[in-house]
């Protein structure tokens, strides 16, 4: 070691730096050399960051594509369901148009009704065949479904509407019928829209039957012994207008007897439909309440009858049949009436009406389930009436 030197002078960072730089001939790029080492370390870091961003973008795109795919599937499923519902609706409407057109003209097949037996056909009045070139919906809307055709009771040169001629034919059938045979025309009308109908539509049939039908109501409405909605009231008033036109122009025979279910919506519908019509003096509106005309019994609170004093107070013009209990003894919270059970009830009702009522033209204001059962008992094709709808049916009964 040279004299005077010290260990501290053996390594000078500046000198080492310049010597190293000079030794490599990179004096002007000395710092750059170190920076180049930094780049070698930063480049993979930048690549990794770019790759990570690319992965994130790819995943974002995949999520977006998956979301779009699910939305397309959901939309496709929804459209498929909507199409199926629309197809079923069109088929149902077609059936209803057909049934409404020939429902009156049919002579219904029936199984025995205890001591009454309703025949399969009413001879000479079967008029199922449509008029050529005549649209069913036009016919049903203009003539209550009665098909224009000749009758044995027609008198050459005698005028009259189709309904007047048909009324004479029914009179002839009763006048010439064998002993024990009787013909009646039943006007079966369904009540207007009730609060429960709206609730069922809101929740859907499945949820309604599963849970909500057994409740007295929800936050929006109370439906125990359901009342009419404003729409239901308008439907009943529309039925009133229909009857007014039929009586005036088509001369459709007015009901001689009016029977109604004791449930509130039917009492409302009957009053709104038939009150203040221009009726013949011998066919005044004097409604009679029949317990057996009720909707399917049990579980659904909308079909639970109000106490008799409440109904008498609200509808003082109604005659309540003898024997009706003050409280509803028929409704059960745990058992819903089966088709077989309601059919037995409707057979009993028909026994009563055909056995004790001498009227030929009879009105029932009742429910979809009850009308469906009546049509089954009568051997008729079954179909559902819209709220406020009515179908006339000719029946031949034999004791």
C-alpha cells in the first residue's frame, strides 16, 4: 500500500464509476447502462400488468356476453310463454264462440237426476247446424246464440221474431209432451267481476289456490264473500243493457222466475241486471235466493256466505228460501268441494226447480263453477263463461 494512503481512499465511488465507464467505452451512457437494467426489470412488470388488464377485459366481455345470452334466453322463454298463452287464449275464445253460438240450440244429454231424467235430445228442436256463411260471433251477439230455422209450430204467413217463434215452439213441445215430460229454458248467468277475481289475477292461479284464497284478504282488498269491483258493476249494467235490447227488439222471452246464489256478488249482479227492465206484468223481477246455487264450497273465503241478517238488510227485495241457516253451515275451511260433490248438489237443485216450478223460462244468476257443474249434469259440453256472461240452454226433463 503506498505511503500516506489510507483504506478510505482505496474505493472512490466517483472514480470507480468513471473508471468503469471509461473501461467499457460508455462514458456518455454510463447511467443508461444502469437504466437498461431497470428496464429489464420493469418490462416484465408492464407486460404482467397489461396481461392482467387484458384478462380483466376478457372476463368483462365474457360476463357481458353471458348476461346478454341469459337475457336472450329469458326473452326467448318469455316470448315462447306469451305465444303459448296467446295460442291458448285464441283456442279458448274460438271454443267459447262456438259454444255460445250453439249452446242455446243444443238439447242436452243428461244422466238421471234422482227422480227426474233429462233426455238426450229434445225431438224436433235440435238445431246444432250453423247457417251457411253466417259468422258465429255475429250471430251470437245479435240473436243470443239462437239459430234461425223453421219450427213445427210455424204458421205460414205469420210474422214474428226468431225468439217469438222459438217461444211458441217450446210451448208446443210442452203442450204435446208425454206425461211426465217438461221443457224449460235456463238462462245461466255468471256474476260480474268480483274483488277475488282481481286478486287471483294479481297472484296467479297457482299461488291463489295454494295460499291466498284461504285468506280473508290482503293489504289491497277484502274478499270474504267477495263484492263486485267497479268493473263488475259495469259488466252487470252491460248485461242490463243487453237484456233491455233483447226484450225490445228480439222479443226474447223474459225469465218467469229469477233464482240467484246467496253470495254477495251474485245478489249485486242480479239486481243490477234485472231491476227496472220493461218486463211483462206477469214476469216481474222477484228474485229467489237458492243456497244450492252457490259456488264450489270450502277453503276459498270468497265463497263463504255472509250471515243471513246481513244479506236480508242489504237486499230487502229478495226472497230467501225457507230453511237457510243464519250462519254459513255449508262452507268448510279444510275441505274444497270436488266435482262429484258439486254435481250432486246441482242435480238436487234441478230436481227442485223442475219438480216445483211451473215456469218455462228460468234465470240462474250464479258462478262459473256452478255453471260448469250444471252443464256436466246436463251432459252439455263444458265451458267457462266470462264474468257477466250468460248462456241460454234448452232442457227436456222426464220424471
